[in-house]
C-alpha cells in the first residue's frame, strides 16, 4: 500500500512541478501513460479531481493546489531522509534541483561542477537557468544561486560576493561619441536601460563616487531590455552606454569588446548569494553542495573582481 501511494504522490508532484504528464514522465523515467494512470488512481482514492486537463494544458484544481501546497515539501523531506538512509547515514546522494541566474550560472558556476561531481559522484545536479525570481520552496528547488531572491524566514542565504554595477560602452561607440567626463554629461549619450523583471519599471542610474558622492544620472534611451546579457551584447555592438553588474561585464571587458566609462563611479546591487531552505533537516546533498560551491567560489578569486571600487 505504501509503495502504491508513494508512486501516486511522485507522479502527482512531478506533474504539478512540470505542468505536463510528458515532462513528469521524463523526470521520473516513466511513460506519460504511467504517470497519468498514477494520478488518476490517486484522484479515485481521494475522491477529488486534482488536475484540469485539456489537449494542450494541465493545471491544478483548487483541491490539487491545496494538496500540492501541503505535501510538496514534506514529501521531498521524506524522500531525502530515505535516500540518506538507503545510501548510508548522511551520505550525499540523489538529484539536486538548482536554480541559477543564466549568465552567472553558466560563466562562474558550471565550471565548478566537475570538481564537485568528482567529490560527490552520487549527487546529480539538475540545473535550471532562469532570470525570473523563482520561489525556491514552493517550486521544489533545493538550492538557488543569484542576487534576486527575496529572503524570508524559510530561506538561509550565504553571501558569495558583493557586486558592483559599472558603466560600459564599446570602443567603437566612444570613437564617435566623446566619453563623458562626469555623470551630468551622460544626458547627451545613448543609453541602454534595464526594466526590472519584478516591477516592470525602468531601473534608475544611481551612481556613487569612490569618494562618497551620489547622483542620479539621466541618459537618452535608445533601447529598453529586461535581460543583462542582452544589454551587454547590445552595448558590445555599439548601441550605447550600459550599466552592467560586473559578473556580466567582466568577460566583455576582458576581451576588449567593452571598456569602462566613468570608472570612478559605480552602482550597487544585491549580493550574489547561495540560498537554501531553513528547514531543520538539511539533506546531505544540499549541505555538501552549498559548502563546496562557497569554498570553490572563494578560491576562484571572482569575489574580488565583482567589487572593484
């Protein structure tokens, strides 16, 4: 009976997480028909409909939402505990669901995975690259890496680096537009502005001088984008001046595709951190991943480069 219920709940949670029986099947290593059958049997046992189904979509009903909210985290914790026991007391093992900011994840953390996998071969990182702010607990992530997570009582954050935001432009742009000597001169320049994903508003250019002065600079918008990687690419193409977090700017600064503008001025953003649930039972796979990423990141020297004022 427990085995049957376990398979039903696995199918239900995977389908709710993924939004389709096909994706849930790939995650569980089953066929879509097997996942659908398990969900149907769970619905029959409970006497309620958990999903609204159509040929193109799968969505939770009100009852399904309530069940998902009540069982998602406890079921994950039970699975983690059983995995730990079956693999040996506290031995790190199992799939680790990780949310990463796309550019930061690809550029700075994917290269660290080879060493981690060598140390902990039984832990399988399952990486999701997304610019949006995910809800780590509600969406079933074990770990999040980025700078935009809202810190709540349900999360623990370990800071990896303070991050400066700098003004940059392509050398070709500065050949035809004289580089500004002060923030006030930005008003005559073409600017690549960023729209906040969370608020939809344009993000102001609030600049701080290394000596402590602070100004809000104006610029002539040439384009508005909501993705820092796209802004970096537009700036490298010579469209105008951009404000970029150093993790995004450094590869292009190193290659010479971008150069600093007003290097004595910078802005600030949230620290780059690694986040995980504050639940009492932290699975071994989460604990070792967090510790290993913190250790490797600090040894890499990136933290010093992300803060240059």
